[in-house]
C-alpha cells in the first residue's frame, strides 16, 4: 500500500527518512546475522539451494548484487565477528 507524502513538511519528511534509514541498516544487519547462521549450519543446502547467495536470490528475492553483498558479509561476519560491530557502527558498509 502506497501512502501519500505530498503534504508532509520538509522537516518531517527529512526526520522520517533518517529514522527509516537507521531501521533499514538495523534490519540489514539482522539479515546478515541470520545468513551467517544459515551458512554455518549449511541450511541453504537442506532447503535445496546451492549456496547462501542462491538462497538470498531465489528464496528471499534479492537482486544478484544485493544477494552477493549480503552473502559475502555473512561469510566475513562468521569468520570475524568483530566486523559485525563495525557494520553496526557504520564504520563499514555492505557496498563494494
């Protein structure tokens, strides 16, 4: 359902966008954590997918580029848990 934002003030629209971006980053981090655990357990294979990337594209509906970034981040976070904190703090991002 699309909402109309045409009557929202510039100040409120800006504040809302900042809040939504923060929530989006938080959700992305949760997804990366979940993908890391899915990878650790090799659940993607049990579910019939060839890789975490394949799972992210076909099961979760991510574009190939988005799936690749998330699958790679999940692998790195699993190997180096301190990376998660850097992602959380915004010191690094999923962008290549």
